[in-house]
C-alpha cells in the first residue's frame, strides 16, 4: 500500500478538475436550457468522491514517504501540477455550497489560501532565474494564472464579487508573460519529450477558464472581452486537435485529464454569455461546445476506467 501511495502522481487531481468542471457545466445548462439538474449534481458528487480518495492518498504520501512528496513538490514540472490540489478543493467547495454552506466556505478559504501560498512561492522561485528553458511547459500557468481564475470563480460563487474581479485582473495580467515564455519554449527549443506532451492540453485553460472567471465577476451585459477569450480558446482547440497525433505518441494516460478543465470551461463560458444576455455566433456555438465537453470527458472517463481495471492507472515508478 505504501508503494502505491508513493507512486500516485499529484496529477491525478486533474480528474477532479475535469469532473467538477463538467458538473458545473451541467448546473449552468440546467439554468440556461432547463436540462436535468440531477445529472450535474451526480457528476459533482462523483468528483467529490474522487477528491476525497485522492486527498487521502496525497496526505498519506506526505506522512509515509515525505521524501517522495518533497521531490514532487520541488520538481520543475510537477511542482506546477501540485496546484491542482487546492484548485480542486475550491471546485469542490463550489459544488458543496448549496448543500453545506459553512463547510463549503471553509474549503474555499483553505483552498484559496493554499493556492495563494503556492502561487507566490512559485513566482518568487521563477523570479530568481537559473531555470532550464526545457523545463518550461504549459503547466507553468497553473500556480499563478490557475489560482487567480479558479479563486475568482469561487469568490464570486460565495458572493465576493469584488474580490473575484481583483483576482481575475491579476490572473489575466500574469497570463500574458507566462504564455509568451511557454510559446518561446515551444517555438525555439528542442521538441517536447513525449511524456510531457499531454501538458499541452493546459494551454486551453487560460482563455476558457478566464472567460468563465470574467463572466462570473462582471455584472451586466457581456462585452467584447469574453468574446475574445472564447475565440482564443476555440483556436486552441483547433491547434490541439491538429497536434493530437504528436501528443498521443505514448498512448493514453491519466495525464490526458490536463485537457479536461479547459474543455469544460469552453462549454460553460458561452452558456454564461447567454445568461448575461449575449447572443449571436457564441450563443449558437454553446450547445455544440456543451456536447463536445460531454463527449470529451466521457472518453477520458472510459479510458481512465480501463487503465484502473488493468492496473495501469498509477505508473510503475514515481
């Protein structure tokens, strides 16, 4: 058991991100189109169950094999993915808010505080320099940009819209230089190793999750900002679809859940746009993107279940 705990990668929390994002998309679809509320709540319940299991495994890793946990925390790529843990916690807080408000608020506070600590620590480390350019991957956006956007969405869900606006602004401005650094690495450095290529899916998250964060914090009719963000998100989907054979060189693994939260957000943002009174092409695209998100998360879930059944969900070596 200790060996399994040590080998369980922190990236498995991406499963929680994907399931919680899809459940939230179904909640929005219920509000916009009257689709069955029970489906979204069931998906969110599944996300909470997976989160509890993974949180227990992660806590056991720190208690039983601190050396492995620290190595993961200090790794130039895995240290970014650790941000999934508090971000997933905030998403579970949003899911639990209608049922247990006080507990959900506590989860939000803990998740946002932990995310802030990770974001500041990671940004400070990057600011010192001496980083291997080949260790720059799309995961670099998670500690800072991911924290700000998910915290903005959660803050707004709990009624702290002003705080959410501040967080959105911080995340948006942090995204610009980080995106530039990632693109430089992709364009000008050696080809990314096959093991790291699924992190390319994270590139979809900043524009699409940013659009959800913006709409969650902006009262009144939607403006051009959200249209630009969703447009860039759609461009990323097309780019990633073109790169899929290259990304899939090693076959399917749990790391493919890196695509999931961005796909969920790209489905949710146009529905929120409709809720805010928006129309036109984005409103027409909304049902298509919603169906796409369900198919994508369904495929990821089937693939992950197959890995679990075959005993291949957790890598043989940490």
